[in-house]
C-alpha cells in the first residue's frame, strides 16, 4: 500500500510539472511584474480607415463645404442685423425690477437684440411665439425646440447668441418715471451701457469668425435632420 501511494504521488508531481511547463511556454502563466508578450503585427495587415474628425454623418466632403458656406452666409446676415440694431440705439427697458432681466419684447414693443436678429432672419412667427411662451426667456437655458434649431443654423455659436442677448438692468428704487433733479434718466444710462457692450460683442464676432464657424458646424453635426433641411432649402433656392 505504501509503495502504491509513493508511486501515485510521484506520478501526480510529474503531471503537474508538465502542465506548468506547457502553460509557461504558451504564455498562460506569467510571473507578477513580468512584461506581457506582444505578438508582432504583420507588415501586410491592412490598417483601419481613418475617420475625418469633423465629417458630418453621411455627408460627402462637398456637402460639408456647402453647409459651411450656408452657415457663413447666414452668420454674415445675422451679424449685420445685430450691428444695425446695436447702433440704432432703440432697446427694451426693464420695468419689472431693479435687477438684471432678459426682456424679449418690452411694453413699448422694443425687441431685444436676439429677438430682432431672429425677426430680421424671417422667423417672425418664432419671435411672436417666444414672447407668448416666455417673454423673459434666457437663451442660455434653451436646450431644444425651435429656438435651438434657429441657433444651430444661424452660423453663430450658442455662446455668441447668448452674448448678443444682453439682459436689461431695471430702474433704481426711486425715480422710475421721473429722475431726481440733477441726475440722468436711468433708461438713457442703461441704453448707453448696452451700446458699449454691443460694440465689444461686435468686435468679438469679427475676431472669432473662422473659429466660430467651425464650432457652429461641429454643433450642427449632431443634428443630421437640420443638415438635410439646409441642403434641401439650398437646392430649392
């Protein structure tokens, strides 16, 4: 019996040793900290095709160039509308509070810069609907819907449209209708501040034109439905 046990032990030891040797030879067992074995890549192995990082889904390069031209044209038109508005100097006034508030259209019918720009683009129904839905809308809060669609196809970035829609500062606690003697009407002071801010925005729009067009195209990349609509409108024109 003792001899049989000794023979069985020896046989098992030899078997486990053979298995361990085979595993090490095949790379199944690697000592901790050892570098893994990397198989060389055959020289004739085809490499995966490079994907254009900015190419729109399903668009040819020619279509991409066309979309960018459309955005550039719209950007120029919208910036021009904003410039005319800014230098005309007729802005809404905030009669609601003495803080800062976005006024889409005030009680005198004066539109903010963004509303005017959208109106001049031909989207008059969108401007009217926005006033009805939320006359104190902040375009920074817009994440979907017709307003976002307009922004994405305007040639401007969302950030630029937000900057154009500067909020209006309300009246001080006293002298809302009639300023105190020797003081300037708060509305004139606020209009002057808005005009100065608009000039800075116009300078930024000019300086960042090329980079902003690329950014606007990147944002549009996520909306192939809008891309298709732009191309159809261009074809029909």
